[in-house]
């Protein structure tokens, strides 16, 4: 009998099962009246992810396990295909659960959700720019402006935003290299420091083609580093906020639920709608909603009509959410049903969310602990500040200006933050899928805001 312990430890299935198992146990622990629930899998995933990276890095080049360890690390601990599979499954079930009332929700809150999506992403961009100036001029740390601006897309957990940020950073960095010859010595030093800290401005009145290429590559890499560090901290901020905001701002959840129920009954009466019977479960309907939604997410929309040389797409999350909301609202196409028993869909939703959050933790655990240990601490702080400021502004405007009930607002804030893990935490904390409708209505406009403000952010002086 042969059992290779090292390969077993670095097996993605083993890691996922251990993270979910331990996370669900951790989620049951009560801290006073609070428990993390399904979100516990994120935190155990973070710890396990950090430990297993240290374990894999412990194999030197002479070790027979070195090749396997390097392959394991190159895949990002858990292959991204698992990440997207559970993300899509979670979003599809949430969309189908929330779809029945989406017409009434849009009729009652529509314009407010558009505004919230744009406001939250704008505040996040403004906070990022402020932190960019602060970190480069006050802290004078090792972080580059590109890394700090990359935190924006990470703190708001936006993959489409990351794509836009990488593209615009390339254009911005190219422009910087073209303007290098006309800069003063201090500005040239800053540019050279991003390439190699040993380079002296006096030795390089102009950049060579090789140095230009290295600067642009470092700018692109900086966006990725900032996103990777900002992402887990953005997730943590949203999860903690949706759990603790009701306590901090002294909201009575039962009263909020009763008020929301009354508001929705009035909205349903005003919106009308068909009475479509539920089935226990329809796997064909679930798969079709994911297929249609995934296809929608891949459609690129040219933004040149508003003066932006970019294409915009909803991505996997946005496309599947819109597709499942749309088909769930339609309810039935021939023999295929999209209105399913909420308890069964709820089980699928909880299962997929548990694995999704665990994978997020496993993939980013080493980034979190490395940042907290010192390397990247500035970026971690930026991620926390950007996420917290954007959420707080969204909360105060949504709650006290737009007067949106917390049940719906919690989902809308997560949509404005484009945070799918946050939505999972909101659904779990409130004990109902109702926040998903607010998330679905806000998310597309937040994505547009992410792309727009990311482009503007890189057009500002850094």
C-alpha cells in the first residue's frame, strides 16, 4: 500500500472538503448572538490556504516533490474552473429564488438602484485616488500607484473592473514612457524606481525600448498585485458589514422584515404578475438558466458611443444573474420550469456558496497573511479603507436618503460593491433570499461604474 501524504495535502479536492467541513463547524460557533454561518468557510479557507502555500514552498529544487509543489502553486492552489463553477451555480440559484418578485422590486426601487450602483463605485474610486496620493506622498512605501489603483477593483471584487484596469494601466504607462524625456529629475526617479530601484535618473535622460517595455509590464503586474491583495479584504469588509450593520445602527431585523413584507405586497399588487406553479426541482431549467446567463455575460458592448474606447460585458456573475432573474421571472417555457421549490434551491445555494467562499479563501489566504505580516500591508489597508468607505456611503445614502428597507438595501450594497460573497453573507445573515433582488438590480450599473471610473482613475495625475 502506498500513500503519498504530500500529494494528498496539496490535492484541491482534499483542501476544499477540509475547508468546507471546518468552516461550517466554525460558522456554528456563536459569539454572543452572532455566528458566521456559511461565511465561516471563507475564514478557514484563508488559514488553510496560507498554511498549504508555506508547505508547498518548503520543497527545495532537489526534492522529489518539488515539481508537484510548483505545479500546485502555479494553478493558484485551487484551479479557477472550480471557482467559476461554484460561483455560477450559486448566482443561478440565487437569481431563480429572487426572480418571482423582480418586477415589483424594479417598479418600486429601480431608479434608486441605478444611483446606488454608480455612487458606490464612484466613492470607491475617489477613496482609491485619495489613498494613491497618500501612500505615494506621505507613506512613501514600496507600493506603486498602479498597485494602489489595482486595489480598487479588488476591494470591490470586480473581475470586469480588473480587465478594464489592466487595459487602461497599459495605456497610462505607455503615455508615461512617452512623456519621460520631458520630466524633471524627481519624476524620472519615480518612473525608474518602478523598473529597478538601482537605476539613477542622471544615467537615463531617455528610456530605452527595453526599459519602456519593463515599465509597462510592471504597471500591468502592479494592477494584478493590488487586485489580488485587495480582493480578500474587500470580501471580509462586506461580510462583516452585512452581519454587524444592523447591530451597529440599532436596526430591528424582525421589524425590517415585517416592513419589507408589507412594502412588497403593495408593490406586487401594483405590478400585477402571473401565478406560476412551482415544481420541486428542474435540473434542465437550472442548467438552461446558467447556459443562457453565461452566454449573456460573454457579450461585449462597445462603449465608444459615450466616448470610452472600451467594451463592457457583465461577465460570468452578472450574465448568469441577469439570465436566471429573467428566466425565473418568465417562470416556464414549454415543459421547462424555472420556478422551483425554495427549500431545494436553498440547499443547492448553500452548498455552492460554502464551496465558493472556501475556494476564495484557499486561493487568497497567502496574500492576506503576507500582507498582514508586512509585505503589502499598505495595500491591505487601502483595500480595507476603500471597501469600508464605499459601503458606509452606500449604506447612509440608501438608508437615510433613499429610505430603502435594510432587507433590500443589504443586497443593493453588495451589488454596488459587485460582491457575490457579500450577497451570500447577506442572504445567510438575514435568513431570506430577498436581498438577491436588490443585488441583481444594482449589479449591472455598478459594473458600468467600475469600468468608467477605472478609466477615469488612470487618467488622473498619480
